């Protein structure tokens, strides 16, 4: 069974290539020239949430970083490298943090059960609960509490993006860069804009605002 499944993956790739060429003979010729995506997508690793598919975009339109529960952690060199390349090389215009309801990482963060090495990652998600424990503890329905927790986590990650030197330096240079928080409903396929939209650091607490960026970025 596993061997047959594995073999079908390459067959499916060939079918996909044929479909693309049949509908657009120049599809791959154009795709290999250069990538110029307007969007950086920071999403969850969940197999049910594919960035291109759920917003109907072709390959080449979205630069993607995914991890468990769509986190923006300031010590994550992988995320920071993706962010730096997206902002300073690709010059993306929008960064979308997209979480989803019924997220396993969020469920684990609400639980007290140990999982393993991933507990070190989930601890960052638990911090978001601590920041919002009064609001969350007041919600009696567990599903509603989890949904609210997931939305609050997305908000926190959008603000974590705004705290970075990379994003603030881009804003200092008057580079067009908007941050957004979205949530995806796996049950009906719809995306909701949560209203966490930033285009400068005015909504940050003053302690997070970086001074002297003009000198550091060569002004």
C-alpha cells in the first residue's frame, strides 16, 4: 500500500504538469524567469491549509513560511531569514499571518499534557494565553475559548512582526509594507480578516519602537 501510494506521487506530478501546459503552454517558461510575489504568507504547517489553494493564486504569487501555529518568534532564525529576504530582496507589499480554527498547536497550548520536544515551541503560544488570561478564562465554552485564543494568537504574531528591526527599517525607508492577520475556517473554506492591519509602528507600545534607524540603514 505505501509503495503504491509513493509511486502515485510522481504520476500525479506528471498529470499536473500536463494540465498546466495544456491550459498554458508557456506556464513553466514564465515561472522559471523570476519570482516577484507581492505577498509573504506566514501560516500553520497543518496539511489542510495550503496558502496558494485557499486564496486561488498560482505558483509564484506567494512567498511562504510555515510552522506550528503560525508563530513569529524573534529567536527563530529560519523565520527571520525568510522575513528579511521577503522584505529586503523580494520587496513584498503585504505580509499575512494566517492561522486557522481547530489548530492542533493551539489545542496543545491550551492543554497541560506534555507532548515532547514541541513543548518548547508551544510555550511561546502559552505566553499568549497568559497575556490574555482574564478574557480567555471568562469564556466558559471550550470551543469558543479555543477560537478566541487562536484569534488572539494571530494578533500577537502580527504585532511581533511589527516589532522586528526588518519591518521597522522598511517603514522608516517609506517602503510600502502592510501587515495583516487572517483566520481560515477549515469547515467552510472561508478566510476572515481579523482587522489586525498595520502599516507603521504607531500602534506599538513605545518600548518596542526602534530609534536611530535612519543612521543604521544608511541614511
